[in-house]
């Protein structure tokens, strides 16, 4: 048996708890945010109001030189 090997379990250093929580938060936002954005800009959304259409009608002014 080599000197560097120890019999039994080798303990790993504990992971960082906040890193796991932050990673989970980033994953959730990455999955949810695109769906929310697509739903908010979808033409099939009930909350979406169609933009009002404005028809341009030029104003005809009388010619004062006549």
C-alpha cells in the first residue's frame, strides 16, 4: 500500500451553500424569464391590446395667392 493512500473513506471538503443556492436561482431565472417574455409579447395574449391605427389625412389649405 502506498503512503498517500488512506484506508477508509476520503472526506471531500464541504461545498459552498450559497453557491448552490445562487446556481439554482440562476437556473430558475434562465428557464422562466424567456417564457414570461414570450408570453408577454405574444399576439395571442389576452392582456395585449392592439395598437391604434392612425390614418394620415393631409390638411389642404387654400392658396392665398389666388
